[in-house]
C-alpha cells in the first residue's frame, strides 16, 4: 500500500459537443478508443469510521463491501451506484507534510451535477466548508469542499454553458477596490477569474498569508507563472498587507 496520503482522480463529464463542429458528433471510437467509464477512486485515510460516516451523511454513499488483509490493512468500498470511493486504512500510514501541488499524485476527486445551486445550499446547511465559484453571469459553476481529514472534493456544473461562462467574468474593477499602481492589471486579470475583486481583498493579510492564498488560487485554476505570482504578491502586500 502506498504510504503517501492522496485523494484521487478528477473525472469531469464535460459536454460531449465541446471541441466539435456543430451538428457533427465525434466517433465514439476516436474519443474513447478503450471504451473507458468512471469506476472508482481511492483515498488512504487515518480514521475509516469517521470518513465513511461523513461520505454517507454528506453525499449519500453506502458501504457495499469491506476487506481486511490481516490486522494492518482494511479497505471499505462505498458507492452511489454510478460512482464509487474506496477508503483504505494502512497501519503506519502518514499524511504528507507538503500541500497542494507540492505533493505529487492525484489532487482531488470531482463530481458533476445538473443541480449545483441546490447542492451548494445543502452543503452549507450541513456545515461543510463548501466554497462556491460563480461565473460571469453570477451562477455557481463549481464548488470546493473537504472531508474531515482535509481531502479535497470538487463539484462542477454539468451544463457546459455554465462552465464556459466562468471565463467571461468582467474585468473592469474600480480603483477604489484595487488602487492604481504597478502590476494592477495583472492582479485584475489573474485574481478576478473566479470571484469579484472585492472578495479577494476584503481583508488585509501578512506576507505569508498572501503567499498561502496565492498557492491556493493557483491550485484552483488561476493562471500565473512564478514571475507573475511574485508581481501579484508585491502588489497585494503593498496595498493590502499587514
């Protein structure tokens, strides 16, 4: 059993018409030559009972079978019928200290739903740490949350149009929100893709806190090379630092 603590695979069901000419469906053999279908993902966990109870309460997973290989290993297979998660416990396993993309391996598991707004409301009512990203039309196009051990999950809208509109957020930001200065336009272009600028700078932070925030945003999909990240941090520290 791999001792690295990871949480598996993003299998997003993007609209099948994306990348094809209108009215011309791609040949199934060309787009999926091995006829693959989503089956399951696996998480190595520290507390099987706590993790299983959370997935059952929040998502409705049900245990279908469990296996023990001696006293030092157990795996429980959970199912929604169309999607499965295996929770594995290995004696002596530890969670990696590195976070986000500094830890190589699968980053998070992704679900899709046609009812993302109501799903988000339900997650909030259940007390999860769910965070919603809205597109340029104000609609939720993805939600992030974490299970009790910090494994990240993402839920995305199954509507391709809703997801495509996530790249259409207006970038006109008043200087009362983001002051004029060097690197301002880079900040606008990079930091307002998933949320309003007002939200991004609602609170002041230390240099370390801004650096951690930048790391999380890059993981969430913000596009900036290392040099641009430093420029963004310079602007944020200068204008919104502690």
